[in-house]
């Protein structure tokens, strides 16, 4: 595929995912979201797979992300429930590629701070508070095999879904090939209507996913 062909394929995939889950009706309370199939599981870069999942599904809350790069999940689906659980237990660590964890919010006012996040890792300096404004996406480093406790302070009008009430939320997360994704782009995901503005925003989102994560890698 050329870059343009890949971009078109990914755009169609995001649209189909949004339609499948019901655009405007976010899925809440997921512990783990796994991307599978040729387009997501075999994306050239793990950051592209993460963008497809976040842009298409918009999992509200704090969710671990992974991809089934080996294509093992469809055959497992034909087994009995107990066999599926056993198969997942055996294959998960070897064949599912962890992408990291995503914190996805809803609500808030455009341009205003949506959440402040502190990251605590044993043996590492604490990171934060990291401010993420409504409409922003930010990715922090958290590699595969690393775990952290995140403290998320939500601003008025901002929510992580009904499963996590309150303004200050703590959760333990695991890292992966992408890191810790802080996503305050609201839902349903919307881009400006003006063509030039829309292209600029979409390009900025793509560049943020592909950029090496840092504490200051954010977009307006």
C-alpha cells in the first residue's frame, strides 16, 4: 500500500468501527479493548492501531489496549466458553501485543482543562500534574512490562463514565508499545467543518500518535 491508500483504508476502518459501536453512544467500563483483523492487527505501526481503536470505538474511561497481531482470536471464538478462557490464558502474553492504557474523557468546554493527571511508578520520579485540555490528545511514556498508578482529576462537566464517578480517580495501568494515552477529544469525535481546518486537525492527531511520547507531546 502507498501512504495514501493506507490513509484511506484507516479512515474507512474508523468509520466502520464508529458505526458498529453506535456513534455518539460511547462504550463504558471496558477493562481491555483488543483490536484484531488484518487492518488493525497488522497495522504497520502500533501507534496506528491505537489510533484506530480510540478514534473508532471511543472507549470512555480507563482502558487497556492491545492488538491480536497473530490473528488467534477468530479461531478461539469457535470454542466453548471454558476453552476460550483457557486459550486466552495460555496465549495472551505471547500473542497479544499490549499497546498501553487510554484515559478517555467526555464533556467539558472547548479549550478549557479537562483533566490533570499524575503518574506514580515505583523506582521512578513522579510525573505530573499533566494538564490535558478539552480537544487535546497527549501520550506519556509507559513501556511494555511497566505498571503505574494514575491519579486523574476531572474538571467540572468532564466525565469518565458512570462506572467511575467522582472528580478524583485512581487506577492501576500497564504500559505497552504506545504508552499512556490521555484523550480529551470528547465524543463523538468531531473535526472542524472547514476543509483546511479539518485537515490540520486530523494531521495533528496523526502526528501525535506517531511521535515519540513525552510529557509535553500534546496538540491543540
